[in-house]
C-alpha cells in the first residue's frame, strides 16, 4: 500500500510497529498480540536486512520459502483488514524512518535467537535510544529461554539427555489466546515495496520441485500440524527412521520461519496419545538443545565445539564434493538423499545422518562444506540445527557420535530402506533392480544389471570410494589427533 504519512499519533492514538522476522504467523505471536491489546493502530512490518544476517544470509531454498511465506502472511493480514509493509535496508534506519512517517511511539518484536539476530536487536535498541519510542521484545520461538537452563554448576549443558531431563522439570507456557479477527490500523498506510522487489526467488528455474512439495505459510503449517497430530504421530516412534515411509511431520521449515509456534506444536502433541507423540516431543527437545548450544557457543557454525578437532586433517577434493552434491557417489542411499534434497529442499533425517557421515568419514571432506551445502539447499536450513547435526556427524560437537562410529551406507540402506522404495523413487535408473542388490548394485550379476537397464559407469556411477578403505583412512586421520581428545 502507498499513501501520505500518517499524522503523528493519528486520532489521539500513537501507532505501534510490529516488526516481523522469523515469526511469520498471526496466531501465538506474542508481539502481534501485545500490539493489538494496546488498542493502538497496528502496522506490521517486514524488513529485508541483508547486512543484519551476518555471515549467514538465507540460502537459495530459504529465500524461495521466505518469498512464499511473506506472500501468505500479507494475504492473511489483508483478510483481517490489515497489511504487511515491506521495506529493505538496515533495520534501525528503516524503523526510524517508519516511526517518523507514522508517528509510531512503540515497536514490538519477537526476539531473534541466532548470534547475528541478537547483535542486530542490540544495535536497533542502541540506535533508536534517542527517540521517544518504547521497545518491547517477546519470546515466540522457544519453550525455554537459553539463559534460564543451566546445569548444577550454572554452566550451559553440552549433553542432550541431562539438558532435556532438566527442561522437563520446567513449566511450559501455553500458546497465547486466539488473535482477534480484526484490529485497529492506521488512517493511512506507509509505503510498501512490492514483494517482487525484494528479489528473493532464485533466478534459476530449479524451484519447481519445491513448489510441488510444500505449502509455505501459516495455513499450510497448521494443516500439517493437525494432520500429523491426528494421524502419523501415533506411529512416529516406529516409522521415523524409514525414509520410504511417510512417518515424519515435515514441520521443520514451518517452525524455522515461525509459521507455527513451538508452543502450538507442543500442545498439539500433548493431546495425542501413544509413544509416538512422546518421542516427537523429544525431537522438539533437540531443537531447543541446538538453540541452547548456539546461544552459548556462537562460534560453532564455523569452528568445532571440541577445539581438538581444529587439527583434523580434512581433505580438499572438489570433484568428490561435486559428486556428493549431485547425488552421483555410486552409493544409492546417499545419492537418493542428495537428489531428494535438490528436488524438494528437504531430506529425511535418517538419510541426513547417512549422507553427512559419508561426506566427513568416507570422503574426509570438512563438515563445514556439507553445512554450507545444506544451508543453501534446505528449505528448513536452520543455523542451530545445521550446526548441531553436522558437528554430531563429524564427532566434533556436543553429544557427538564418536568419530569411530562410521555409517556403512550399504548396511544403512538395507536396514532402513529394505525394499529399496526410497532409492527407487529418487534414483530411478536403479528402479528395476531387485531389493537384494539395489543398495550395492556393483554386486549384481551382469545379467541382472542388463535386465534392469543399469550400466555401471554409464547411466549410474561406480562408487567413488571403497567403503572399507575409506573407513580405514578415516580412523587413521582420527588417530592423528586422538591424543588431544578426552
């Protein structure tokens, strides 16, 4: 919307700016609800602040999702007689300009959790300190505040089990009351950029698979939550490790962008019955743990939590890295995962562990290279979860898998995709192979390969490494730094 500046204070009431960030929803949004309850005209704002993202601006898949989510939020606000004002630039400068344009004397937002977001929040408060503006910040992203969770010595937890056991002794705030259907807005809306001018969507046409796979926005998130809680959650404990089954919630991108609140998820799963919902709640605990670690150890997106691993002899091999990224390693379960990622912007969690282990242990390539690729291609690319997951696989973080625990991609495929359904879907050139050799096609007879239309080294690659030899090399690399480990 465009229009003349609103006179300061409007008709006797000053406006309140609600600064949306990664809380792109109307329900269970503490900042929005507090603004509405103030009785003042509410002006929702989203600012694309590239500098405010620090070293981790959204990757390509995340930018695609953000575009769709902002479109959905804008439409939802219009249905309630409001609007979403889009701006681009430094957050403090934009908020200062909007306060001058609208006469706003209050700015409400939900706190950021990542290091760059925390730094940006502090900078905005500092740079607006000279204005007669009340700033209020809220928690919309976590069940438990990171600084409120500490071990008996007052230090951050570094192991999940005692962390979560402690968290479960703490009260969980329920979701807020329903957001009113309508609320006061300004007499005249400030100028807003068209969404397309934010240039979030990638220019290359690789996002068709993302659009086929997802419905970004609060409405899609709530449908997915209700469907999962009422159905698949019951079998989650048994089915979550099998990528060929539809047993997981696929809520992660919706949670990352704040299209659904973690308190809403917690409450919905609490009303469901059985072991599955209980196990899923523990996965929410891992999300809390990841943010707890990132909050207390902000260096870990680029450096190991266990400093001894700084001396690990990682290899540099652009060809091997490219084969892993393209899903052309010759190991079907690895290739299926990487192709699912490229096509849909998402990968099943069990397969994330398999492909991560393959990169850092079979290929001896640095975990940071894998984290960077995931960051660019995952629609749920979350700095805390990405860091925790990759350091777990590399053995250099909190609650890490011991480095000598090296996944065998063939055995992992046989165990968790026993009939080969997952591989057949994402590696169609192998779809006609029988189950007993689909995870190691190089063991199939020439006649079996011929009948299945598989030409090793032709339409499907030979393995780029031999797992047993790669495992030995990984253990030797680990031994080179072992004396520095506890």
